[in-house]
C-alpha cells in the first residue's frame, strides 16, 4: 500500500544517497577503463545532484531551514563529477564535450564554494587553456591565455607564488605570450 505520510526531506536524502552510489559506480567503471559507462554514470550523477539541490531548495523554502552541510557536500560532488566528465571526454576524443564540462564546472564554483571546489576550478582553467591552445585561431589562443591567467591567479591564492605548480603555470603563460607576440 502507498505511504500515507509523504516526507519530501526523506525522499530527497534517499535520492541523494542513490546518486552517490551512481557516482561510486562511475568511479569503478572508470578504473576498469569502461569510459563510456563511466561517463554515463557521471552524467547521471550530475543530473541527480542537480535534482537533489532543487528538492532541498524547495524543502528550505517550506521549512525556512538551512541544510548547508549537505549542500556543500552535493556541490563538491558536482564539481568533482564535472571534472571527471571533462577528463573522460578528452580520453574519448570529444574535445568540445570536455570544454563544455570544464566550462560548466568553472561556472558552478562561486566565492562561497569550498576550497576543494576552487582547486578543481583552477585545474579546469588549465584544462580549458590547453584545449583552446590546441586550436589554430588567434581568438582561441587569446581565450587560452585568459584561462591560464585565471588559473595562475587562483594558484597564487591557493598555493602561493613560489609553489612548483604556480611557477609552471607562470612559465607556460610567459612562453605562450612570447609565441603569440612572434606570430603578430
């Protein structure tokens, strides 16, 4: 028989748990090199997390409550999954799809996002820069430089100016700028 009591918060939490299981399955598929199935599960996971966010927002409005800890947890999972989607799409040769995933990841991270999300955003800027740099147009190269500048700014804030990764980004940026100046 159908339940007489409907608990939207319970249903949202169950849905969230199922989504986390889907993301764990995606990780297993990825480790087993079944990239197509991994991609499908990661995409389902991102969709499930978006639905969870929507459901929790409705619950917050109804209850006038704040469920911040689960929101941050869901946010971190979305950002991580988008990073994996981008990475898998690169491996599958879908450069445009990878760019879409990385750009969406970048858009998802805001000032109040957890540090882990900012780290993923900085990495996504590097990956976007690399993908744009592989293209031939001057406009794409300019976009690549902008992404690398954003990554450099973020790495300086996250790790310091003398960190090895920050220095590597800085060196690459100088090299790209010099190459672009020579082409003019």
